[in-house]
C-alpha cells in the first residue's frame, strides 16, 4: 500500500507542469484520502513539485502521521497561518485550489490573508477542479479489492433481506434490515441513505423510507450501498411481494432489457453520452422515454458519485478499467417505478458486472 500511495502522489505532481502550477491546495475529502491515505475528517494538503504537507488539528495529528507516510504532518489550530508560512518558505507563485470544493467564503478569506502579507506578493490562486478527481477514475488493484468487498456486502444484504420482505413491513423496517445485513456482511458503514420506495413512492427516484406498509403486488425499489475501507458500492433492485401483474412484467422487462443492452454493447472509448443512449434508446422505443429522467450511471469509488459521468450530455471517455454504474429506470406517477443498477468494470471484451445479486 505504501508504494501505491507514493505512486499516486508522484503521478499527481507530474501533472502540475501541464497546468502551469507550482503547488496545489487539496481540500476535497476524497482527494485528500486518495493522495495521502489519511482517512480523518479534517485536514488539507499542500502539494508542490518537491514537497507534500498535510495540515490537520490535534484530534488527527497522530492518525495522520501513521497513515500519510509520504507527507510532512503539521498540527494546526485553524485559519490560514500554516499555509501562509508554507507559501512564503517555499516561494511558490501559482497555487491551484479545488474550486469544486472550496466555498466562496473560504476563497475570499484566503485571498485576503495572502494580500495582507507583504512577503506573499505575486501569488496567484488558480482553480483546478478535476485534477485529482480525474486521476481517481482508473482504480488500482488495492482500490478494486476494497470496492469489490463493498459490492459483496451489499450483494449479500440483497440476497438475505429481499426474500424475507413480507406484506405489512414498512419501508423503514426494510431499510434498517438492509443496513444491518450489510454490516453483518463486512461493511464499515453505508455509502448513502438507503432508499426503499414501495408502490407509488417508487415514482420518486430518491424517495426516503417512511412508515408506509408494503402491500402485495406492488413494486418495491431498493437502492443502497455499503462502504469498506472508504470505497462505496451502489446497487438497486426492484422486487415484489406476491405475484407480479402484467404491468410489472412489462415495465421490468423494458428496464432489464435496457440495462443488459448497455452492459453488453458498451465499448472502450465511448463517451458517457454514447453509453447512456444505449439504454435510453431502448426505453424510448418502448414508449417510456419521458419516464426515464435521470442519467444512466456514474463512476463510483471513494465518493458514491464521481467521474466518469454516464449521462445524455457527458463527454467523459469510458476507458480501460473504468468503473461505473448502469442504472436505467422507468417511473410512473401513481403506480411506482422500476430501477435496476449494477456496478461494472470496462475491459477489452466489454463491461463485466461486479455486483452479482439476483435480479
């Protein structure tokens, strides 16, 4: 793992000249963890061409020292004082910052702090959204191992809980059983709030579980994920208590067909938009194009939603070993919804599903 962390940092530093940067201030939690190995909830990285510093407070300084072997760990009390000292000592001028993470308020306070220091004249703050995020798209072997463990935990929960869902159970009860089952299967925690949407509630793609009792014959959309070692899984299944009716068979068949079409025909080098259209066209040709309003998928890793984006306007390239979700759905007001989601990895022979739960 130490060698992998060193290699990640070296690759990041090697990209600084391409952006005409002397250093980058990394603040996004997932990027901080990816580049340093530090899993605490507070801290920032300053990475230059010849130095790597991790600043955190007293709660995490020992943890950071143990986890971030490639970084100088500085214990700080807050504010920008530590950064101003580092900038003055290093002499860097063009400093990138993660504009997708830093708030306007934080940016303004940093800019004011720099302007107030006479020794820091000539420093420019450059927005560099995506610099670390894009590096995270292709997972190394350790990342894939943790990701698979998270996927296995959510698969196991689906296989354990879905057959036990009974009429009269509430959405909240099913969600809680799923979360317990994921932890029993090895999850550290959940990767996002579990979605259980029964009957008409399934027409809301991100419905929050309620005390509504599940009824026989209605679709139940379950979307959940586990987290292991910081890495997230994401899976959706649509199940039913009792015998499905003709409507359920019809909608489920269209959605499953759209998903399998995308998984079986996506190729290396396609854009996110091209992959999205593989499934979207199937649903549109079946007459339900207006009932599929969200993107087909997204990358997944340290964040539950990350690059590449698999959506109608995405120009992101789907390259070798790219990991992303494929999750078409149809949502009908007053009836409910059907969504089926799996994480896949893209190889020379196409996409291979990493999740194996029954569908």
